[in-house]
């Protein structure tokens, strides 16, 4: 991430190393938030309150595969700590979050930068672990020979962040999931429909921060305009507004059905199957089994393995489609 290190140099920051001498130094505060404030701004406190050895985690590229490397260092480079100073973070468009009881998170909101500083407390607080999850340099190496469409790099980065969650602690994983969402959102802003649907999905999953409904709807519509199969997710969202735990009538059945029908007209077999399920279930509109069978029979032409059983079950119940069409005449 060359721009970041150039910015640090422009601020005249030291590239020295700090080792711990905390046993003789006076503790600035027993309050973690107050300690972090002093630790961020005073070099002598930084020198005194870093344990040795200190754990350092970062991500490298092993060919096309990201690899998490953990090292035990006798000392830590001073410039690792520069981003903890608020004015430095602000100048680099980073935000600092103090997470009790013992973590400081420094990150941006586009998935470009993520560092987590973990402290321990004995007679005072001391930095014991630095986790650098920043992926820009890794992505440059992994994708160097690829021609990527706008937003695809950010989509790939989000996928890698998602995979790295399994390599992190539960406490750090929360912020990796936030980086997943931030990367997908950045990809969506750059025009990737896949990134848009991925952003909506990770937000609705509960693993990443929950976007507001208007933003989720906008993401799903963006994706649907390019990927007809997204109609299944968009139609569901029109019904439940992302609230899966509460059983209730569909909030907007008209838009839900219209979305599925529009996708069917654009060639989506998955939307066709979902339309059949809607007419069979009585959950969105009143049950219409002949129409459900017509939808399944139409889908059977392209995805027989997915609907053969559904067709057989309705036929066994005596349902006949006759001349009924899946999509009602004049509905679009």
C-alpha cells in the first residue's frame, strides 16, 4: 500500500524500533482508553509499554494464495504505531476505534487498511500483538496478470477477507467481516453487480454490520439489473425486508411477484422455479396450484433435475395445468 507509507514519510515519522522497558516506567493510566491516548502520542511511553517478544501478524501472497504469517519479534518498528495518533489517522482517512477491554482497531471504510493492536494488562497496559490485515499489496501480487472488470478487484478482496476470518480470533473476525462488507461496497460503487449482491448478502447474514434497508434494496436492484437470478433474493426482500425471524404476511407482494416475472422474461429459470414455489405455498399470494405446475413444467425444460420432483408431487395430487400459463396474461 505505497500511498500509505509515502504519507507516513511525508509526516517525518521515525522508522526506529521499540522494545519493552515497562518494568521501570510509570504507568500513564489504568484506564485503557486513557492509556491508549497517552500511548498514541508519546514516544517514550510507546518504547516502555511494548512487550518483548511482541507478536506480529500479517498477510503475504504465496503464489495466488494469501498466507497469514505470525512472527515473534524482539522489537517493533516505530512506524507501526504512527496510525494510532488521531491526526495521522485523519490525514490518511482512517478511523480509530477503541474496543474494550484491550483492542484498538485502525481501519478505513473501503477495505484498504485494517490493523488491530492488542494489549495486555499486568501492572499496566502493554502492547502484545499487532495484526496487519491490509491486503492491497497482496491483491496486487495475486491479480497482477489478470484483466479485471471495474469492481472485480474489490470483490475478490472481499472474498479473501471472508476466508481469512477463519485464521483470526473471534474478536478480530468481527472487523474482518466489516472489511468484507467495505470491500464489496467499494466494488459495487465501481459497477460490479456481483459485488453489490455480495454486499447485500453479507450484511443480511448478520456477520457483517447491518446496512439500512434502503441501501440493501439499492444494492439488490443494482445486481438484479445485470443478473436476472438475483430476482429470487430481491423478491424475498420485498416480502420480509430482511427480517427472517418474524413470520408475517409479505410486505409488498405486488413488487415481489413483478420482480420474479420480470426475471423470467429475461430468461431466469431460478426465478421461474421460485415463482412456482410462490404459487404453491400460499405465502405471498393465494395458492394457485395449476399455475405453480405450469411454472415448474416451464422450468423443467432447462433445469429438469431441480423441478422433476415438484412436478411429480403436484401431478400425484391431481393438479392439472391444462392451458394455464405461468405468467398471467397482461401482468407485465
